[in-house]
C-alpha cells in the first residue's frame, strides 16, 4: 500500500491518497464473492453455485466493487493514519479515483485532525476565592429532612381540606365537554401545595369535605407539553375520599435514637455538621477547580474542527439516552415531552461540547508544557481500585488491558495538571 499525505487549505484538515495493490483488491473481490455467492440466483446454476465470472457477466463486473472496497479500505486507512501518526476527529470524506478488477485501487480521504491548543497564561491565574461554611440553619435544614422522612400519616375526618394536606381523590377532566387522554384517575394521592397539578387545581381542593364532589375549572398553561391541551380551559369533576396529614416527630433524644445510631440529639447534630463540612469541602474543591479551568481556557488559542464538536455532541446525546433509559423513557418520548427536535437539542449542547473539548485540549497542552507523567505504580494502583469497584480485584486480564491503561494514564496526568493549575492560582 502507498500513501501520500498533504494538508488541505483548511486548518486542521488532512488529505490522504491511498493506493491498494491490484492483487489485494482482487483478493477482496474473491472474498466478497464467497461470502455472498448464496444470494445469487442465475438460470442454469444451483443457487450459490454460479462461478464468479458468470455472476459478474450476469449482474455486471462492478457487482462486487463496493463490498470489496469496504473490505480493504478501512484497514488501509487505519494503517496509514497509524504510520503517519495522524489523530483524526471526524468521519472520512472519501472519493474513489480508480477501482476495477486487475487494477490498483486508488482513493482519497479527507479528515479533520485533532488541533493543539496554544497556551496563554496558565500560572498565577486570578479567581474568586470559593468558601462554604456550615451554618446552624444548614444543620437545621438537614434535621427537618430527617424529621420529614420519619413522619407518619394520620387520617383527618373532622374538618375540610387544608393547605399541605394529602388528599385521596377521583378526578376526570374535560375540554370542550369531551374527556381527554390522561385526564382521569381514581384514588389518586395529591398533596395540596405541592404544585404538581395544573395551576389553580390544588387551591380549589381546599375546603372540600370527605365524600364531597366538586367541579374545578382551570386553564392549561400556554407552554403545556401536550399541544392539544396548551392554553385551553378545562373542567375537572373531583370526588374526595380521604384527608391525611403528616405528623412530625418531636426533635429530642428519643428522635435521635429512633432515626439514627446516636443516643442524643446533640450527637446527631454534631454528626450532621461533620457530614456537611465534608460535603462543603468537596463542593468547594470542585468549584475552585472548575473556576481555574475556565479561567485558563479563556487564555488558550485553538481552532476546534466542526467534526470534533459533532462527535462530542453525539456522545452527550448517547449519555442522555442512557440516563433516560434508566427512567423508562426513550429519546423520542423525551423530545415530545419537552417539545423540541433532536436537532434543536444538539444545537443547545454545542456550547457545552465546545467547553468540554477546550478543557481537554488545554489540559493536554499543560501536560506537554510541564512534562507531566504518570508512573506505572500510579496506574496499577488506580486500575486495582477500579477493578475492585467492579468486583474483579484479581483480574489479571483487566490489569494488562492496554486500552484501559492508557485511559487511566491520561486521567492521572489530567488530575495532576489540574492540581498544578490550582496550586499556582491566586485566590482573590
């Protein structure tokens, strides 16, 4: 195989002209023929038994060219990129120059290549000092959460519905006198004041008594996810079955014993404060790193190829799809709920994708400038930790996986680069 490499007139773009020997292309044609022979039905021959020259005569000599190209071209391109140490960030734009049996296969392919960021000032960067201090109100807030979690529901029978009550209702909604999909439910639990229903619905439940029936009139928001209902007036027929109220436990030593491993409320509060101090310290560290990274990224110069942004956005969408699947949702359903197209969501993700790419390229430039490295011991330790987390503590095959090792190595270098930037930053 021969390969000619040249830069195009566009920044971060390279053109490869590859020549694959005729013998290798002819071998690919034969290979494709043997793979696909069973699909050819030619009169006078049993299915799949017609010789290659007969198939070519019957269907045309080009019948195997496309599959033969796909057989040899990817390996040829991968080999050329590896030999020339070219890191690409886009799909190939392929143009076939010459193709045919008994001929060298000649084709060109254009790729966008990974850019290198030019660092500006990255040491002594000034950022606002970020500090979080645990206050009494923070501890109180956590205690109230715990109190809420340990509350119990009691039935109310001697009064009408009040704000914050939990009601059990039947309801059916109508628009223009006709019921609509999703507008009916029985024995539905609704907490008044939760704002989980259409504005105005919960307020009109207040004052109802058990077994009372009432018509509630509301208007769907103009921005409602269902376009068929958005902005329309609706009437709901509601019947109240039950009224419940949360009863909160008293905050004392008995509560501490019941709700935690501590014997006194004082010890519980101390534990909550210590937990919050740890959380706040982690938050402070994370946000400081983010602030420094952002400041350093503002000083770099880099031309990010469009293909690199497209790939980053696609990866973000795949991650979104994965998270949605955990909630039992598909991407199409989610897009319908938010009333947007996939192209609109992609466009919204572009700034985030650009920031992520800039951060990676900036850190790679710092690693190169500062000659930051990761030792074998550091990589081994991190891999053992990862292996243990996945329940494969003694997995030798995992420990030797070169792809994983390179990924871990880059992660360690990046963390060291971030630490260096933070250590050298000036906090205002």
